[in-house]
């Protein structure tokens, strides 16, 4: 892949488009597809894990979705400038024992000129929730366009 529009510098509109594209890709839970949005030498910090390069990203995503079952994510742009976007996000998932969680987090993204992400810094906290407290209730796959975002859900 040579590039992934929209390209920097970002406006609020193109940053929102980039965030929704990332959300949709992550909701696919397809590690091969998701990994292609990052440069070959992309650098990540995800919680306390430091990841270097697309091969490590792919392995990380495979482990993630093997553990975080029925994963559903919503992202919202917090700020953008030049080739950087800051988002806040939440996702719901359960473990193999059936315990549900809502993960709350923030990410800082930096993009190469070709629109691929070259740096991702993610801070994430998991909060156990009861199944009756689930808010992300759409079916499998991307969040429908008419499903509320984080702000509309009061999160």
C-alpha cells in the first residue's frame, strides 16, 4: 500500500474521517487489514507494551482479538493539528470467562505524508461492567452511521 487518504495536514473534518475509518477497521477485527494502515516502521506504545513495525503490530492485533471477545469500539476526535490527531475512545469486550469490560482511553497519532500512521501512543484503562450495562449494542462489524457516538451516549 502506498498511501491511505485523507492525507495530512488534517482539518477537523478530515481528522474525523480518519478516526471513523480507523474505528471501522478496528471493529472489523481483521488484523491483516488493520495493520496496513501503519507504516512498515510504525512505533506504538499500547498500555505498557512497546511495539515496533508492522509485523509486531500484526502479532499484537492477533493476540488482542483472541483475548478481547465481541470487541466493539467508538472513537472521537479530541484535537488535530498538521499531521497529528488526538482521539478519545471506549470499547466493550468480554474475556473467555464471560466478564465484560469497558475500556476507556486516549490515543495520540502521528501520520506520514502518505496518510499511514507512523506513531501511536495509547493509554487505556479497563473497567469491569455487567452485561446489562453494555451500551455498544449494534451487531458485529462497523458502528452504523446512525448509532450515537461517545458524547451522545454520555460517555
